[in-house]
C-alpha cells in the first residue's frame, strides 16, 4: 500500500473494465484519479453496450471508497478540445498530474462491417490515445509516467485478415501496431525531462470488449449463434498457459508498477501480460 502516495492519475475509458480496474488499484496505492469516459454517448459501429454515466460514477465511488479523491469528467477522446478541458479541470482540482493512462478503446469486430468500423476504431484507439497524451503533456514533469494500453496484436507481424475479422479489427490492429512505435519514439523525446513512456500488452482480457456475441461469431463464423462456452476453448488456445483470458486486475498490477517510482528508470518498455501467447507463436 502507498506505492503511489501523493500522485495524481488520469484514466480514459474508466467507466468499467480495465479502466475501472486501473483507477481502483491506483487509488488503493494512494493515487487520486481523474476518471474520464464517454458517459451515455454511443459509437455507431460498436455492437456491445458501452459504459454509461452511471458506470463512470460507480468507478468514482469505488475510488473514493479507498479514501482517495476522484474527479469525474465526461468527454469523447476523439474530441481533443473536450479532452483538454477535462484534463485541465481535473488538474486544477487535484493540483498536479503524474500518471497518464489512455485506456479508452473499442473493438467492433466482424466480417461484413461497414468502413465506419475502421474509422471509429482508429479514431478512438489511436487518435484518442494521442489526444489524451498530448492534452496531458503540458502538466507533466520529472517522474511522470505515461502508460499506454496496447495488445499482443500490436506485437505480432503481418496484416489483419479482414475477410473474417472485418474492418473494425483491421483498425484495432493498425492502432495497436502504431502505438508500439509511438512508445518507442516518445519515450526518447521526453526522457530528458524525466518523463517515462511504457506500454502494457495484454492477451484477451475478461471485459465486455471480449465477452460479446460479435466476438464469438468472429471466432466461429460457421457456427450459428455461438456462445461464450463455445468460444472458451478457442480463447484458451491462444495462450501457452491453460487460460482463456486474464482478468483486468492482472493488467492493473503491471500498471501500478509502471506508475510507481519502483520503475523510475524503466522507459520504452513493452510489457506483455499474455499467459505466454507471444512465446507460443515464437515471438
């Protein structure tokens, strides 16, 4: 406990899933948190329900339950001006900014999806990350930590199979690939200011982004109305360890390390939380 005492973090996509898990774990370690999400907004191409304003308030309640402060802001990460206002207001209230976690992301997977699925995914998963980091940079100083949420997909060579996974997955893969190079470049550019830039790259994570009918159908295109029970053996086959996915908390533990001073000389790192999925592919 107390590994992040005195620090302030901003987290997008904080309404549920990984974002909520990161917010609560950082608060448990002493950080105050600015939590940002879309609220009751919608993204046309996404087939599964997104986090609601009530979900975001619940994240804030869980943060405050630890004894830490939470600032709630509703903003679309595609809107840099709105995001900048949200970050600026949060910093004004909490007094500083030390940790940036641009976590918001979507996965409108599936063959036959419109090109809008590609556009939405790139706008949120790539542009949204850049908007978050760039809105936060003026507030960061010595010892600050930027932690991107990537994916093992971003570490795998080749191109997306759009015939089965569709344009949404192609946008997801492009975004995660690009973020690898972004970490590699930005970490060098801000190193002299004592700011660190790293990424965590999970395998499947037990969230609504994974556990929905569109994903099951993409993995089993020839099966009518596949269920999570049908998908579990396929999910499990991705990792070397006999697990179908990791929990959000498994990623949050790595995020806490990268946010803390324990990793004060760690930058440009791509940390895999993947149950051996990459080594299984020889990567």
